[in-house]
């Protein structure tokens, strides 16, 4: 999705600090405009256009609900390359922490208390990064800090998804 287009499609302000509920609410209002029932008596061309818009509206929702995607859109709009595909350098201490978490996750398999404790630590780091992103993007416009934070968040989100998929929190 092109840089700021997702925000415009859903009628949301171009900022990082958005509540999921606001994104969902604006998505519901917007998707209702192209609901198939509204186009049942229209021409096939009009129905196709409505279907295409529905796809774009759903893509916008997905892009904004994902904090990595939302931050990346805003950082790119500021003219900064996140470097997700090309820059693989990360600080050694961060990479070591990731290795330790993975080892701990493997060792905790089947031990719900240990899995929950690790997930709580991952969630705490995630919350800290989300806060840094909100300040760096929305307030200080510190694009270098935002770039660093979103790149770290990419790793955290991957670890978090793996842990949740691993039945740590099956309801999420």
C-alpha cells in the first residue's frame, strides 16, 4: 500500500498512536460503503469497482493494525528507508537477547508458567518499543530513532507470533 494511502482510505490521522478500536471502527464505516448489497442492482463494472475498493479498504485496515507496517508507512512517508530487506545490521546485545529468548522458548516448551513469563518479558519490550515509536514519529520526528525502533519491533513481533502460535496464548 502506497505510503499514506491507508490512512486516507480509512479517514484516519497520519500518526503512529492509533487505537486498534479506531482503526476497526473507521474500517467498518468505510467497508459499508462498498458492501455487495449496495451494488446488487448496479452494472457488473460498478460491482467490480466496489469489489476492488473493498480489497483496498481491507488492505488499509491490515496495514494500520500492524504496528510494524503502520510505522514503516509513516517513516517511508518522511523519506527514510526502513531498510527491512537490505540492512541486516543490528546491535550485538539485541541479537544476543533474541538468541537467549529463542533458547528460553525452546527450553520452556510445555511449561506454561515459563512460557508465560517469557511472553510477559517480550510484551514488555514490545510495549516499550511502541511507546518509543509513538514519540519518535508523532512528536519528535526523530526518524533515525523511529527506524531503529521499527527494525527492532520486526524481530519482537516475529518472536511474539511464534510464541502465541506455539499455544502460549491460543486465544490471540
